[in-house]
C-alpha cells in the first residue's frame, strides 16, 4: 500500500510545485498518511486546505478503504 500511496503523491506533486511548494511522503500507519509540506506550502495560510481538500481528498478517492486521514508532520 505504501508504494501505491507514494505513486499517488507523485501525481499530486506537479500541482504543488507549480505554486512553489512540494510534498514529501513520510509514513503510512493505521490509515494515517503523514506528509511533510515544503517550499511555499510550508507555513502557508492555505496549507491546511491544500492538505485536506487536495492531498487527502485525492488519496481517499483512490484508496477509500485504506486512507482515513492525511496529516502534516
């Protein structure tokens, strides 16, 4: 499952990079995907929205039975 999540995040990265940000996969455990927001995304006022409405939404659509939440670490 981890490899599939990493691959999905790779598909999301170009969108974030086009806005000066990036995302790094950290871990997946008990349905929680931990990521590290980087660049313009780190500390951005819209970071929580990017995390929940962007990254989490995409991962939950692709893996509805596996991904419960995405958290920034």
